[in-house]
C-alpha cells in the first residue's frame, strides 16, 4: 500500500519512514499535495565475487607521459 506524506512530516519522521520503506512499503513524499518523490527499499545487491579481474593486463602505455599538446589541455 502506498501512503502519501507531506514533506514537512517526512522530515520530522524520516527514520520511521525509512524503516517502513525497508519493510517493503512505498511512501510518496508530496509538496503542497503534489507527489515529488518516492521512498522505496533498495534491492539487495549480489555479494562481491573476488577475482573477477584476475589476469587483467594494464598496458604500459597507460603510464606513458601525455604528448605536450594533450598535457597542455590539463593545465
């Protein structure tokens, strides 16, 4: 169920609203009765897998100095 909350009330009850959103509830935040934002729970990210870049080769050219004309653009 979606509930609409005035932005002033959302500021004073943010912690409680975040808990409700984390539990799966959608909260609409409104300014002067017009919805402007939605507070929802984030999807759980997949755990990181170590070693995904194993064997990645960084070319030596990456560490070479820039040509003078390109280096001048960075100054």
